[in-house]
């Protein structure tokens, strides 16, 4: 077994969601006041409880709870278990919480990294093997993740061994999070042409050309840009995967076993990521060419990531977590570009025959030095240290 100490640096806000019941509820366990969001679960409020508050909580009367807390002059700043800068009050009652340890610290699970790595290994192994599947998906078949197992798993009769057993990733513990609003960057069709727009309410067709910090905004708890954490990657020796006198053929097909397997893994990821990034760059220049957000911020950010992926020799650029999108989470193996998923399958999508109609992207936004800064979700850098 080879053990590596690795560092993860957040390049754009990361969201890994936990169980639905663990999301924050505005007016019940998080309270917004004067540009700050306070986490005040019942245990933090226990000494301030009276009959009125107990009744309001029991009835879920959120507006009455906040009013009563202010009447009692409860020191939010002093007793909050957590607090975040949040210039605008969240529109929705639910705020997407980040997964945490039992002590309340945000944690990037190794399973999330492994899921993303799995998609890249599939991409590297699937050359020419899934053309029929790809063609059927392009023209309306339902996407089936089972195809990954057919490529990644080694089977012999009743026994099988998963290639992903080769890789073990620790969890990565971070010391802070932030709350950011997220807006959907969508496509809008006009005169049979698609171009960039912003979604402002639920339902189809509800997109506007101009950005607004209001309307269809969801707040997410995320790992902030430039934050970092240290963890471990372990790669099992092939003797650990011995199987009926042989080894999974994928092991050699991917080039492992000929030196530093971690660098080989990074090489596989970076190669795929660079292709993925170029497809996204082409997507934004085609559909958002008149939008200062796309041309001025998103495309240049992706160009910079592409440069980093080319230069890294002992590391990789990876996308994980919520908002990373269909193309990223599947390893980006279905389409040759990110344009055909909008242009070709539209009629099939309208008939309800296709699920991968991928014309939207999610972006966090915040005002920095008077300018609104937009960021795609999910980008990290992994480095061997």
C-alpha cells in the first residue's frame, strides 16, 4: 500500500449537503438580523425560553418567534453557536447546510472525492466501449449509471472486484464555512436561438436577461475559496486485489503499477478535466457571449483552471459536490461538447424521453469591492505534500 499526505485547496465555493432534516430553517434555528445569520438551536435558547416562545416553536410560528426573541433582547451575537456574514436576508426558509462532524465542523468526505474520481476513471476506460450507449442517450434513452459498473468492475462468474477498492480517500476537516446566495444561470430561447439568462422563479420559461440579486435565490453553506485542509490518499498495491490468480485488467489498462500511482491518477484526472473545461469555455462563449459575467468572469476563471491542470505535475484539479452538474458528475463521457445537449435532444426532452437536458449552471455571488463576483460551485485543487 502507498500512503500519501495530500492538501486540498478550495478554488471555488464547495457545497456537500447532508440529510434533508439537517438543513437550516430560517426562523426556527437560524435567524437573520442586520446582515448576519445566526445559528441558534433550541439548546442555545434554553435559558431564555418562556411560555410564549415554547408555544411559538411548537406551532412553527416563525415571525412570532423572531419578534419575541427581539422583545426579550436576546444577545444573538453572544449565544449563537455559529454566525455568518449574510448581507441580504435569505428569501427561502430553507438554507442548505454543509455536512459536518459531530462537533459541528464542516467536512469534505472522502466518499465525495471518490465519486468524482470514479467518473474520471470511467471516462479513461470507456474509450470506444460505450458508443452504442452514448448514441442512444443522445437520441432519447434514459441515462443509466449501471454502465459504469460494467466498465470499472472486474467479473468472473459470481465473483467480482471493484477497481475503486484500489483507492482510499480520507475525510478532510475544515475550520470554517460561509453562507452564500446561489442563482441559476440558465438559457432562454428567442427566435429559435438560445442565449444566457437568469432564472427568477420556479417553472419553465421564467428567465430574464438581466441579473437580479432577488428572485429564485437559494442560500448555501459552503467552504470558502482559498480555505484548505490536509488528509490522506492511499492506493492499495495490486497484490491486495489479487483475484483467482490474476489482477483486474483495468489496473494495467490505466497505467498503474509502473511507478508513482498517485501521479498517474492525477494525470488521468487532469487530462479529462482539461477537456471538460474547454467544453465549458466553448459553452459560455457560444451562449453567453454578450454577458459580462460569462465573458468577464466565468470563462477567464475556467481558462485559468485549465492552465493549472496543464502545469500541475504532483496534483490535480477536481470538481466535487453540489452544483457541479450532470457533465462533471458523469465524467463527461456522453457528449463530445456541451452544446449538443442543448441543441439536439430538445424535442426528445419535450416528449419526456431524456433527462440530460443540461442548459443551466449554478453560481454563487457576493459583492467584493463594489463589484458582484460570481463563482461556479465545486472546484478544488489536490496536491501531494
